[in-house]
């Protein structure tokens, strides 16, 4: 049996493998799922994705399954509850940013009809297909992530630097950064 080729970061951790094999790089057009990736990528800043992934179900529970309408209404009691929740990453600034970003997210939905319409406009409505041979070739940012970051910041979003935006774009399939030898490269390319 021939071994399966994967991107170099798809470790032996079962959760990371499942994430790589089933989610990462698959184009997402569901606003709730896009918001989830935006929130999780902001919480990833300064920690490993494996940590965020292990806490993902706790994040879903703590943040009402990433329902932006509910999160936008969070107040001091919710912030206190989240800061006491050992199941998530307890960072006051990131929690405040999530609440703020939910409010800004709703504004974008109102203006563009959906966050999907807005965010996909930064890649011309279809995924950017890269042709990297090794993970070392994959950049941390791109001109598209720079533009998305600048626009989100201008709209009042927090924790949306270009590196976070690029990670979001990779996760949500706006770019295909699977290496060309990875079995998922062709699968998500279609």
C-alpha cells in the first residue's frame, strides 16, 4: 500500500490529521463557519494551532457556536464567564476583540448581504491556487491578506493583522496552500 503524502505540518496528532485531511483549504461560504475561523485564528496568535484545535469544541460551547448575533450582545457578565472558562484561551484582549468583531461582522453582513460576499471579493470570488513544493515556501502573508487586514482594521476589527488574515484565508479555502505533493492539493483545487 502506497503511503499518503501530506503537507509537512500534518503531524501524527489525530486531530491535526483530521483537520488537515477534511477541513483545511476547503472553500467555505457559510458565514457562521467563516466567523468561527476568524475568531479561532485570532485566538491562535501567540500559541500553536494544535492548542486551539484541542479547545475548539470548548470555544464553540463558550461562544454560542460562533453565533455573531449572540456574541455581539455580550456584556461584562459574558466577559467574566469567558475569562473564568479554563476550556478556552483566556485572554481578555482577544475576548473583547471577539465581541467587537462580531458587531463589525454584522455590519459587513448588512452592507454586503453576507460576510461570504465580502471576504471572497479579496480573491476575486475563487480560491487562489498556489503551487508550493514545501511548507517552507508558504508565506505568512500575501497582498490579498494585506488588503483584507487593512480593510477589516478600517472597519474597526481587532486582531486581524495580515498574518492572522492569511491563516484565515488558508483555513477557509480562499487560498490553496496544500503542497503540490499532498493528496489534498488536487481534491480542494476543484
